[in-house]
C-alpha cells in the first residue's frame, strides 16, 4: 500500500478486501460502512476514502469505484447528512370506530348496550415522541402474522394527517376506503415504525386498532343507543376536532400459520441415564469428601473412577461417563442447558427429575396478543399460551406419543375465535409433524338431521 490509512476501522476493512488484490462492490460497501459508523464522517475518515479512491484505482472493480464516487459526491451536495434513526413513536390512541350521524348526542357514564355497529369508518392513531418530518410504515400482523418490514409487499406507508409540533404529537386518520385499500379491519394488531426524510427507521412498536375498549358511554341517535364516546382528535396543524364515535365489531378471525409451527422433542435423558445419576446421587456425600470439592470436570471423573476409596458401583459409573465425552457433555448441561464442562449437584437433580416433553414453537405463526388452546385428542389434556409482542410461541405440550393429534384453537385479543388447526405429532418426521389424519379436520361432516 503506497499510502497510509489512518482510521483503524477503514484500514481493517481495506486490508481484508485487498487480500485477493482487488476490491468488489460488496467489499467497498463494507469499507464505507466503517466510515459511516458513529453517524458523523470525520475529516480523517473522509481523507482516507479519498486516498483509497486516488491510490487504488487499478484495484477497484467498476461497481466498487462507482459506489465510492457516489458516496463522496453525495457528501459534496447540500443535505442534512442525517444517519440517526428517528425515535420510536409512543401510541397514545389507536381506535377503530363508526362516526355517529349529525345531531347525535353523547351520554357519558350511562348503561352501555352490548351490541356494536358492524360497519367500520374509520381508524385513528395518535402518537407522541414524533420527530418533525417523519412518515410512518405499518405491517398488519392480523392479516399476515408472518409479515415483515423486510418484505416490500407487507409494508404500507402512512402519512400523518394531524400534528402538534410543540408537543411532538402526530395523528393518522384513515377513511373506510383507505382501510379497505390497506386491508385493515377493527381489532387488527399491527406494528408501526417512523421513517425520517433520509430513510432512517425507528424501532417498530406494536399496537391494535381497538374496536370497543375505549367506550365510556353511549351515543344517542334519535332514540337509538350505541356504545361509544366523545373524542377530541388531532386534525391538521395543531387543531382538535370533536368526534362522536360508536364502537364496532372485530371482524377478522385470527389465523394460525401452520407452516411456521414446529414440534420440538426434548428426550435428552432416558432411564439408563437416570440409573447412572441414581448411583451418583446415593454416593454424592462420599464423592465430595474423597474429591475435596463438589463440582467436577470429565478428567476428574476419570481419576476418581480409579480411586479405591470410593464404592465400586460409583467407580464403575464414573468410569462409564468419563469414557463417553458426549454423555458427560449432556449430563453436565442438564441443569442450565449450557455446556460449561462442569458437573455438579444441580445436574444430578435435573437428570433424576427429567421428563420427556415436546414443545410447540413458532415465530410469526399467530398475531401478537392472541391466545391458543392446544388439546391432545388422545389424552384430552389442554395447554394454553399467549403470543407476546415478540411474536414468539413456546408452549410445552407434555410427553406426546407418535400419532397424537393436537387441535389448536386460536382466539384474538378481542375474543374472536379462529379456525381450528390440526397437527399430528411424529418424532420421525420433519418439524415433528406427521401427515394429517384420515377423518381429521379436513373431513367435514354434512349432518343427517
């Protein structure tokens, strides 16, 4: 290298790229990423980039050179240079409702009828902690529990319709037509993130278009009473407008994406392992006394297996474990699940108390805040889990046997029940799922009465 690169990060990325004598576009992007770290581009970092461009022309692939030129030219143009992500919005209100007719009256703290309006118009979101100039992107996790901001087809852009700059508050009002266009329904759970003018994105936050939880009275429309409220919505530039809102129904059944579900079997220890640990447990006090310690490595087991001061059955067990590093590794991680090479009393107890089990897992298989009930049709046992905002499902469903049919019943945050899903467990099949049963949920009985 005929020139010196001062920034350590840029120098490391450059040296890595030059191992084959040339720099590809991907390697150039890695160099530029090192220059961009810390948000601000220092004078030293900029000088290093210009040295690379001037001094390594013959080693730069055309696409790599263009990437460098584009970046440096972009620095010369007048722009904000913003590389800082906007703050995550804080949801103040997120509501689905029907607007009341002209002339309607709100009656607070009155007995609320239980029925709700089937129509929907519109939804309203109000957020705090909003940076000036940001727009928003949304993914609908009720419409598609596996939706991702990384998948363009899943993402919809939402422009704000109201703002209060001094309080860093913004609102979004969607009409029924816009809701239909985006596939939004009352009760839908979604994630939303802020996007600043330079394309930087915030951490997503999860919320729901509440169809009725905000009700605190009723709307009187010429003698027809409907649960609702009077709400002051932000519209335009720091303007508040009063809305009379009627509650609506959650109209979307929750889904279960079966392809996202996996049945994971934990059968690490069998009866032979428990027999070994029973011998160790019975002689634990003697083992500690002779060894002078209460935790052991595999080398300790080998040495102690030859110690005549220990009972013969214990020496035999220690020798068997010491001769099988895979067995020792399994036993020493029994308590924590982490392999650290140290065996202790908690591991003995974990093996002795171990019961074979199967766990139902899935990421993005169901919408957040929904629940699932799983029934083992062979035993009748039921298990329940709630999906968190991280979209993770992890539910221990007991010691299943091959062929056990599991029926999953989803319910969303508003109590709407979705279609049941059938899983058949098999330890021999991929993801723990066997082909569906003949005569299972796929067969619909027409009835005879």
